C-alpha cells in the first residue's frame, strides 16, 4: 500500500520558510483538509497575518512560544514552552484528526536542546498515516532531513534587514 502522507522540511538561512509552509496550509484548506498549526517560538504578542487568515478559515492555530530566545527573561520558561509545543504537536500528529500539520519553527526546539531529535523523529514516524507535515526552521537536523520526503533549503542572497529596513507587516508577518 502506498504511503498516504509525506513530510516536508523548509530550512536554511533564507527568508520564506514559514511563508512557503503557510502557502501549503492555504492549499490544503482549499482542498477540504483539516489543518492545524503549531508555532514553537513566536509568542501571542506576534499578530502574524497568516494567523488572522487561519482564524478566518477556521484552521486550528497554537502559538506556544515565548518569543525570540535572545529576548527571553526566563530561559526555564522559554524551554518549558518549547517542550510543551512539542507535546501539543506530538499529540496532534498521533490523533488522526489532521490531514496537514504545520510545525513552524520546530527545528529550533531540537537545535536548542529542548526536544530530543530522536523523540521528534519517532513522533513524525508514528504520526497518523493521513497526516502530512511541514516543518520549518533553520538548521534542520540531519535525522529530520533523512526522514523527510521533500526538503527545501532557503538560501539568503540578500535581505532588506541587512540594509536597515525593519520587518514589515504584510511581508515578514
């Protein structure tokens, strides 16, 4: 029997990892799929445009992070939130309730040591057969790359931020 779902990884230092994932979110929703999103780093303070759209479309969305790690005032809480995000994502993966899950910034949970890479690999392997997954974030671990069916590395050629242009609503969020 052919596999019913795939794993996609968007990684690299270039812009567009999450944007590409949210494009797939929109496509899945348009096909009648049940879609869920778990954000590992962003906090509720970030009012990203994709979340506004997801709420309008009835897509389940969990913003479980503490914000950027370099802004953390309590690393224990930041780590606990990252681990909790994985617990939520892992439960969603196994539930059989989703055709598509976007695990935005999931690679950071492994990179920072909040979630053991083997635990994430097992959760992805043991997901419901119907659940497609898109993971985003820089520095995707080799174990996740090896498991994935499609991996895209975004390469930064140049970025407006390097020219002193701040993140803009509608472009970055």
